[in-house]
C-alpha cells in the first residue's frame, strides 16, 4: 500500500512539473511548488490508507469474534 501511495505522489509530482513548466515559471518555483504538492498528496493519501486499513482490520476482527462465538456456542454479546 505504501508503494502505491508513493507512486501516486510521484505521478502528481511529475504532472505538476509539466503543468508549472507550461506556465513559464522559474525552475526553482516549479520544483518547490511541485515538491510541496507531492508532500501534501503523499501525506494525505498515507493518512487515508492508514484509516482504511484500520477500518478493515477492525471489521475483520469483529467478524472473526462473531464466528468464533458462533462455533463455540458463547452468547455473551
């Protein structure tokens, strides 16, 4: 998952380099804006991925507990 987030951030970085260079900005401005955009997008998608993974793990633990209780005959819900 981390690799996917990093690759998506790099894709945004290179697309922003192309877009900003088409606007005629200085080279330093192009790379600083692109790097800032890369950092924001990468951190944002990392947080989203962590929340998604935690939600999936929590749901699977609840389902596993219910299945375990069903097989053992415990009715302590």
